[in-house]
C-alpha cells in the first residue's frame, strides 16, 4: 500500500504516517480536480458558448442564501448522474 501511495521511508513511524496522510490528501485532491475538469468538459460539450468567466466566479450573484440552498438541493439527482458519467469516463 505504501508503494502505491509513493511514500518513502521516514525516520519515525509518526513521520511516515504523516507522509501517508499527506499523500492520500494529494491523491484525493488530484481525483477531485480530474472529476471537476471532466464535468466542466461535459458541460462545455453541450454548451460551448457558455460564459467561462461567469461560471468560474462561482455562484451567480443576487440570490438570498436560501435560494442557493434550494438550487443546490434541486440539483442533487442531476449532479449524481453527471458524476456517474464522469467516474465511468475516468475509469473509476
């Protein structure tokens, strides 16, 4: 397992465990980044004229917090379907 994580030797067990945690976090962030890139690419394949600047700025302005919560809650099934496609495409 340590070889898979590409964790080398460390002077103490606690230092080696810290390396495992750090490397695991790096790998999780890499996978999350790959997933977001794949999902964005999927959206752009359908909507190539999408305003990249507006979307990369996060949430659209002007809504109350409750409305953002409603939007997020209403997108769960759709988001799960898109994630499933991205996972399949990434071979995960």
